């Protein structure tokens, strides 16, 4: 007995669906920002911020601790979280002073809002902030950090020199070490120059490619492997047509749109809460996939849909940067680098899809066995995500 075509397509769609639902509630990656604040004479304050999601075996899919949830925690549970934060920082981040070597900061941890903002609304995110005010010994020439291989998330290296954010920022993945920030003029290791506390060896044009590359890595990781929702959206665009012109038009329009809202959101001109953005992103995934079911081939009318949906995704991309205090001097480089990384991630998704389906030459077979069941699966995931995120 031959299985009806619609049942075969549904079976294949459910197989695709099973591949995607394990990370249905994906959130932006909870990076760990580490900041050193220095003034002339060697006074320094080191700070670190840990999102409790970092304690989860899979931080990307873990849920955020909000103020209303935090208020219901017992004192024992709060003390446990503080102890976990101290242990995580000790295990995941190494701190170095040159030429002394590794140092062990004595952080005092407390619960705050992100970037030490006060907790006001019930939905405000609760993080664990650590501070260590200290005096840098004379003769110290620089400081740096290393993200150990055990780190599950990225560590962001930032600095403030004489109350001015330093222009160079580094995003460190597991096993990577930051650049060394020159502290010679602040600690008295060499006579102070007429630059009034400037740090020439850590500034200048050389910072630009370093910062771009650092955020490029973060942008790529935000799509591959951690951005399942963005991956499914790009696959939805791909499934409608594999020829290079439709893909070029759609990807270019999507890039233009999300670049606009990524910049506007990061600069603070567009501010939509995650409870609005995340369901909308899920809905765009469902709608693009469903459109593939009743349109057999690409038309230019698709570009308007892609542009509008790209604007929504750009706000979602921006969430990875909005949690960081990026210096104004580094903001453009961070935006350029992050955007390039996102594009690299999108191209990697498309390249992988081409490798998997390129051998299917017959367009009718491709639509029957790949485009339709794949779009059904992506549409089901998008609908599921939309409902789930609205409920949360």
C-alpha cells in the first residue's frame, strides 16, 4: 500500500522538526563582561558580571532570572547563587598583571540589574555583580585576562582609564587571552609623559581591526551555532529557490534591513522589549516557511517581506550588544564586526544547505522532498516558538 503524499511529507516534516525543537527557547548568549577601571597613581577597581544562566549546562537555552522570580528565592538559594558566581569566575577567568603573573581578585558579589542598574520592574533581569577595589603595585606594566577552556560563554574584556572608556574591546572565547593593557604611566613604572595618562601602545589605528575581528567572532557565534531561530529563517529563504540570483536578492535585503535596526537599537534609538521581539522573530520564521508552501518559485514581491522581517531580526541581533557597555570610540568597529560575523554565519548556513541539497538536480524532486517538508517543519517550529514565547 502506497503512503499518501501528504502523509509522507508530514513524516519528513516531523523528522526535520525533531532536529530543531531541542533549543526552542533560545536566548542571546549571556557573555561575562570583565572591566578594569584605572586612574593615575595605581588605584583600580575590577568588576565582573555573571548572569545566573551561566550556571546552566546549556546557557543559551536557560531561562533568565527576573526580579519577580528573584523575590521568591530563599536566602539559602541566594547564597548558593552567590557562591556559584564566585566559583565560576575563579574557574572560567584568569587575571594577569605583568610582570607579576597571575593574580586572584577578591571580588565581593551582590545581586543587581544588568550593568549594575537598579532593579525596578518585575521583568528586569537579575545578575550577580562582583567588585574588587585595589591598588596596583608599582612597577606593574600591564594587565590582561584569559577565558579558560572550561568557559561555556564568551568573556568581554573592557577597560576605563582615568574615567574614560578605553577604545579597545576584546571578546574572548574559551581558551583565548586578551591583549595586554599598558599600565606603565598609571602605576609609575615609567615617567609620566605629556599625554596626561594616554596609553599609546593600546590605542590608535591598530585597535580598529582587532575590535572588528573580536566582535566578528561574536556575531558569527550568535548565528552559528547559537542562533537557531536565525538559522531557520535563513533556511526558509533558501528553500524557496537555490539559484544564485534569488538567494543574492533575499540575503542582501535581509542584510540591509537587520543592519539598520541593529545599529539603531544598539545606539538606543529603537528599544523594544524581548517579550515583544522574540515572539515576532518566531512569527517571521513561521510566515516565511508557510509562504514557501503556496509559492512554487521566487518573485520580487518576496523582497518586501524579507525587508520587514529583517528589521525585526535586527532588533534581536542587537540584544547581544546592548548588554555590553561599549565605548563610543569602539562602537562603530563593534557594529561593523558584529554585522560581518552575522553575515558570515548566514553564508555558512546557506553553504551547508547547498552541500546537503546540491545533488538534487530535478527541481520537482527538490520541491517535493526538500522544500515542502523542510518548510512544513520550519513553519511548525515557528508556530510552536510563537505560542511558547507569548506564554512566557
